[in-house]
């Protein structure tokens, strides 16, 4: 019984240490303009544990620093689709997508409107 308790304690401790306090991650998020940038970054930063979030318009890449003890990539992606932006794993509902500004509609075409609309 003592060995089982020690093994369980080591396992739990090991799992806790496997999560990083300042983990860098990146993933693609669909969007088009500066308004999208503000919305995406705000949604990501609104997730507990996200310390840094910057979305690059041309590449559609969201760069993050997160505390893995508080959040994970899927929680962040869920927050992004809730405000109308698709990721590779999750797609925003039509209702959420319909709420974004007309210049932000990335599903309709592939044009770059980033210079047309500045907040």
C-alpha cells in the first residue's frame, strides 16, 4: 500500500511539473483586418492564463504565451470561435460569424481588406 501511495504521489507531481507556466504556442485563426486583429487578441487575452496574444494579419498566425496550468489551446480556440473566427480545429457558428463587421467576413472571399478598414 505504501508503494502505491508513493507511486501515485510521484505521478501527480510529475503531471503538475509537465505543465509550463510560460508556454509559447501559435496557431492559425481566420480573419482579414485590424478589427479582426483587435477582436481575436481581446478574445484570447480574455481566457484565464493567456499572458500574451498577437495576431498577424498577413499570415493569420496567433502567437501566444500561456500558463498551461490555467488553460489550454482548445479553451483559447473556443473563445475565438465564440467571437466569430474559425481555427483549423473549430469553426464559428453561423450566428457568431454573422455578428462580425462586414469588412471582416473572411468566408466570402480571399481578398485582403486590411488597409480598407482601420478602427
